[in-house]
């Protein structure tokens, strides 16, 4: 067919760089960023922070020593609620900052940024 240029179908127009960027499926994997260690770890579903011994220093792992204290820089809503062990130890240590958590007592189910205090 002379004089007829390329025919763009509706699907071709949908493949523009702009629509491709927004239409491709993106599987966001939750991650934990450890500021001190300058590392980010992706995980599936939820994760116990006590499994992160490569990035956080642990002692007792039972909420008694406070060595694993971290400040939650962001993503506090993605961590499990404070345990009675944390409440008791922070009361003893007179730690009132709500952003401070014991990593050995915490579980993450979404993105969080953690800064190791000790
Ligand atoms: S390791 Fe001792 S309180 Fe967490």
C-alpha cells in the first residue's frame, strides 16, 4: 500500500516510555536499612530483627541487656508493638524516646530505617 506510513495501533501508543514506566508490574520488596552498617536488607513477609546479627550488635537476645538498642529513623509503623521486656528495660534505663527499640524484641513487616545506638 503506497503512501501509507506505519500504522500505530492502540497498543503501540500504550507502549510509550511514560506509560511503560507506570504500567509494568513492580513488585516492591520490603527492606530494612541499617544506617551504621550502610547496608540494606530485603526480606519476604516479615522478619525478626534478631536475625540481623550482621548489622546490629546483640547480647542477651531476651530484652534484658539493652545492647541491641536502635533508633527507628523511619518506618516505626512497620515494626511490631513494643514488648513488655522493652517497656520494663526502658523504664529502668529512663529511656523515654518512643523511637528507641530493642532489636531483639522487634519484628518488621515493612520498610524501616534503623540507627544502632550502642
Ligand atoms: S540483646 Fe539484650 S536486650 Fe536485646
